[in-house]
C-alpha cells in the first residue's frame, strides 16, 4: 500500500515565488502555467504549488494527513487567506491499495482542513 497527502494551491493570481513568500513555506513541487504536464504534451493551465506530508509512502493515510496538518498549522492563516475566485486550495489524499483502506476522518481532521479553506480530494487506486 502507498499513501500520500498534500496541499495544492492552484492559481492564476500568484506566482510560485509569491506563494513561497506569503505562506512562509517552500513548495515541495510546483508547476507553472504553460509548463507541460509530466509525461504528456498537455499544458498546465494555472500555477500549481504543492506541499507534501514529508512521510514515506508506506505510512498510513492517517499518518500522512496528520503530518501534513502539523506542517501546515503554523502557516494556516496565511494559506486560508489565499482562497478566492482565482485561487483554489485542495487537500489531496491518494491511496494505492490491494486491501481496502480504512477511510475515517475525525472531527479534528475535518475542522483543520476546513480552516485552510481547502477542498478535500480523495483518490483511491485498487492495485488488483
């Protein structure tokens, strides 16, 4: 099983450098509008700024989510203020599994994601 959690800021309003400065965090990964999507000939339409949980993929999804929340918490006010009509925030969870993973989000996790003004996106990929 592989698990990942990340925050994505998707925007036409801010550059990658502005997002690094405003949030106080340096992107773990980013794509600039006009770049090619990896391994494709498709263009990225907006700047995408990504912060990962920082854990190994073998850790549980819950561990990834909590690690990401803890990483973002000191910067939450700056991150949540980014959300507007030109900027979207996405708290993304990805799980590759062969046995169905438990999906349970306690109120604290839901509340912290909500405080970021982020959408919750969960992608599950069955490896069988």
